[in-house]
């Protein structure tokens, strides 16, 4: 089993920045990728950014150039640095870990990000 604990959400004005953290514990050696997803009100959950154990990253087009995903292997933590935030970035952000072992996908509890105009 893998446990994910997110932190760093909050309220920020448009143009501001936030950094989200996701700390993994448990069977971390089974993790082959981690990512951030978000669900805005009335919308489906969508991928924001993802990083593999090899360091490859991919981003949603809507956040390219503004958000950066990174990881600290020593702390088993993944970060999402969010700059130039827009009101449309308002959502609950979820951390996800992809594992080579069943159940293969783990989710954090979510953290609210609200961007005011």
C-alpha cells in the first residue's frame, strides 16, 4: 500500500503562486510515476502534470510554461510549483501515484486551490 498526503493549497489572487506538496509513504518502491490531477466544479478530473521515476514529465497544455512538477527522492515528495495562476485554475488538486502492484493507482485526499480575480 501507498499513502499520499498533500499540502499547500489555499486562496491566492490571479497572477500569484502556490506550491503543492505530495508526500508518499508505504510501499514507495512500487511507484513508477506520480502526478497531479485536478477537478474543477462541474468538470471531470483532468491531468495537470506527471513525472515518471525516470524523470520524464508531461503537462496539460493549459498549464505549460506556468506549472512545474518536480520531485525530491530523499523525501519521497513530489511538488507542483504553480505560477501565474488564473481563476480557471481553481479546483481541487489531487496527487496520484502509479504503482506496479495492485491496486496500481493511489490517490491523495485532495487540496483546494482557489484563485480570485
